[in-house]
C-alpha cells in the first residue's frame, strides 16, 4: 500500500504544475499510530508543498515499519530516570531531544528518537548514542539533527539510524546503495553525452562536484581528539606529496606550528576564493556534534597547481574531495573528480570507510551513499528579487534541487541574485544520475526564472 501511495504522490508531484483549477485530492494515512490527513488542493493546481508534506508522511510511515520493538513515545518514568542521571551530558541531551519532539516535529532525529530503545543500551553505548544525537538536542530547529561518531555507528545503532535514513532519503529501510559513475544509459542524458549548459542558453558558470570521504582507521570528526586530528592531517600530508607529482600545488594547514601553516590573511583569501572552508567554530550545529572541536587543529586544504582540484581536511568529514571549474560542460568537472578520486584511493595506506548497505560512510546521514554534491552558481535575479532565496527554494524543492548561499549553508546569496544550486539526493542514486539530475534541474529552473 505504501508503495502505491509513494508512486501516486510522485505522479501528483510531476503533474502539479500542469493541473487546472478546482483540482483536489485528500489522502489519509496512519503515522505513529495516529491518522494524518493531507488535503492536496489549490485554486490554480496542486500545491507542490502539500505534495511534499504527503511524501514526508509516507516516508515517516516507511521509517516506522516493523515498529513492534521501537516506540517513539515519551515515557514519563524514563524521562524522570534520565533527568537524574549522574552523567550531566546524557541528562541534558535526553531532556532536550524529548522536548524537541513537541517543539520542533520537523527535527528528524527528535521525531524518530526512542527513549525505550535508548534505555535498552549499556551505559557506554548510551553515552556514545547521546553524542550522535546531541546536535539535534541542542539545536531543536535542526533538519536532520544527528551525526555518526564512528564508521560503525550506522550498524551499531541500526534501529535508530535505519529509520532516520529511510525517512530522509525516502527509501524503504534496508535499501542498499549502489556506486556507479558510468554515464552511459542514464535517463535524461543528451544523445551526444555532453551536459552542455550553452544548450540551455547559459554562459560559463562556476561548477563544482565534491564527495565526502572518511578514513576507515580513525573515529569520525565528531569523536576525534586533537591528537587524532593531528595524526590524520600528518597521514594526509604524506598522500599530498604523492599527489603533487601529478597535480602540483601545495597543502595549506591551519594547525599552528605546522610546516605548511598559513596566516590569517592567506586563510581569508582561500575562503573568499571558495577553496577553503569557513571557521567551523561559528557553526553551532557542528560544534554541538563535536565536529568543530579543537578548531583549527588538524584542518587545512590541498589545492592543485591549477586550483581546480581541492581536498579539504578536517571539516564535517575527514576529507571533502572536489573539482571545480568555470565552464559550460558539466561532464568536465565530473570526469576530473572521478580521475582524481581514483588517484587518491590508489595511494597506499588510504582506505575509505564503506558500508555494504550505505555505501561511503559520512558523518551526516544526509550524505551517505555517494557523499556527492554537484552544484553550479546560477543567477536568478527574478526569483530573488526580494533579496532572499525563499522563492527560489520554493521553486527548486519540487525539482529535487537544494538552494544555498554562495558560502554554503546558512550563508547569504549573491548581491546579483546568484545562488548555489545542487540536486538533493545522495543515497540510493548513482553518481552519474546526480550530475544528470543537476543538468535537468537547471533546465527547469531556467524556465521558472523566465516566468517569475
């Protein structure tokens, strides 16, 4: 039944822009033991936001399938028990994540947190699990709200994470990710195989494709000590020496006393050029996850000689490996990244954390699978006429696109209306499908910008 609802919703989503007046639909589904009813109607057609709400409701049902032993209700006796915990970190985390169930129901971690499951864990595992959900507890307005602390956490805390992953990525629990970079046969690919932006009437754009990767032999960033961060940076410096033979360039370290240390002025120049990440200590979501701890120790970036191949060290994941260029053929950055990744993975001693079920392991469940984000900077002056990206986001969401500011999440758009556009999907989608989805999404967005 859920499968039929999902398929019907997707058809509604696709048809929404074309449906005429007086069209309406009401769908009632059961979620968390209660009935949820969504009326899909508008005077000019079906509202895509309402369709999105239906999709979320269905995802929540799927995430809670087989929930006999997984109860997300809040038990007053257990709340009282953990409020008296001798571990102040655990007591504070549990109180806040349970409160967020009511105050911020869109917080996925809070919504799917089970106090009874938590109570079934050993004290050591309770502390480890609390660390995974603390960001969502301290920041009730989080969308996701949880981060894995070790590569094995997705399996270790599977009753929780499998539901979070199913809900966010809108896939059945237990769905296995398949890695595939081959563009051949991908739906929507032009006949000649070139994702050429000039065919969409666009000039050369800033294009970037990146993947998140974590080394298998270290804790994930949220659980790393300062010593872990230094050891990992040192290990990567050895790898960068080998990359220099092929790509040239240098490593820029933020670690005081490091041989490749850069000063504040150099750091700001790299950030402005979108080659280095921003000060993580300013991000409360990452700080409360432990990911921003010890800043700036163990952080830095490798930049190739031509500036188009970059590896961030010590951000949300151990490594963010990316290729960027200004051009019109999306394939160029995609193909270069694949070649660069093959080179990095061939370096002796570097083994990336990988799961048979979830693909490449990342700190945040939202990036599992490909760990890939393919994006362009696109001017949308009409959709951003009010100085915000609100309308642009409303248009992009039904297209499967995410909108960010030019400096990443929680940063402003360009003064000329330039926004960062990327496909939302990461998991249970092939790498080749992501880059093609970006091209198709840009094509649709260009048409919406003309109408605005």
